[in-house]
């Protein structure tokens, strides 16, 4: 997380418009899940088809089990944005005619039922970011930080609600996710 920066709305749009190739549906589903739910990469990779696809459709809310949450103190439920539901639905449809509920959503191609690695998820994101020519320090946490920044703005800078949306136990964790604009702070001080 340290040093990785959130993406702007324009940068997110650029990346979404850049999906192409054999794994475009997978990459879109992974990226959209990251920027529209705020799930950690480990939480995303822990999802199985049965967690997100039930009774022939994508669920409204996905539950991430306690064992897959940082700190492992409790699970959490996250609302799925329509863009996430569409992207994941396309990925599930493309990846298999009849989805096996016990298969990981982002299954490794290594022949056993395990998710892709965090390193592979980073490679996917790095490829997307490179393709659109963005500069700066990015990592898989960039998606979560982008969500945090956007939700903080949409919630009128309410730290407590932002904390809840990220599933943080401590508000200090939430504050560390938000990149505060020093120029904005300086202007406020000078306006006193």
C-alpha cells in the first residue's frame, strides 16, 4: 500500500476502455471488482463462483468470509455495483458454459483449483496501467485506494462512513488510505 497512489476518474476510464486480448473479460472483472467494491486483492482472489453467482445470476451483495479478511476477526458483506455485476457476469459466461460453484472466480491456469497469485494480479494491473501510459507508483492496492478516495468524496468527506465502507476497524487505517492534497490544506490555512 505504501506509496501506491489512487487512480483518478479519467485514469480509471482510460483503463476500462483499454481491455483487449484473450483475457479482457477476466481483467475487466478483476479491475472493476477492485475499484467499485474496495475489496483487498486477497479478498477478491478468495472469491469462488458460488460466492458471487447463485441461482443463475450475480448476487446483489457478496460476502467475504472471515478467514479471508485481514485480521480474520469478522467477515463482511459488500454491495456489488451494476458495473461489477456486468463485468463478473461476462467473465463467468466466457470462462465456462456451466460454472462450477467450487471454482475460484479468478482461477489459476496451473491445473489445480486455486486462485491466481497476488503477484499475477499485480502483473495484470501493471499491464493495464502500462498499456494506457500512466506513470507513478501503482500496485494492487491502487484499486482499493481509488475506491477509498472516490467513496470519501461521495460521502461528503465523512471518515466514519468511509471507514465502514472499507471494513476498517480503526479510523487511522482509513486516514492512511486517503491522499490529502497539501495544496488544498495550505489554501484552507491561508483562508483563515
